[in-house]
């Protein structure tokens, strides 16, 4: 499981993660919203394109969704932010 005392347990998903995704998860694990500028710090060089962030987030989303977590996108007047959250269990269907 990826839950340890109600917090994200990275050991459940990090096997074989590239360093960039590992650094991005370091930021996202705190549950706070982080903008692309913050996540750009995770790239190896300053010349990395902002679109690289999206590719890395797509990879991370696949891994964390498999263990009951998700990375959501929040749009605000001040920009776009990303946050790691625990997925809510689906409500039972009402017959």
C-alpha cells in the first residue's frame, strides 16, 4: 500500500523511478499546491522546456494512481498548480 500513517508512502511506487520524477515527488509529497516554476527546479538543466513538466507528471500520475493517490491540476488566477492527493473511494451506486 502507499499509505503510511495517512501519508504517501513513496517506497510503494518509486522502484526504478528516474531522478527527475523522484525530485518532483519530493515537492509534491507535502500535499501543498506547487506551480510549474517550482517543479522546473527538478529538471537537470535550466534549458528544459516547461512541457517537460507535463511529461513527467503524466508518468508520475500513472504510478501514484495505481496505489490510490493522484496528482491533480488546480487552475487559479495566478496560474496552474499541481497537488498530490489521496483518491476518495467511489460511492456505492444507488439503486
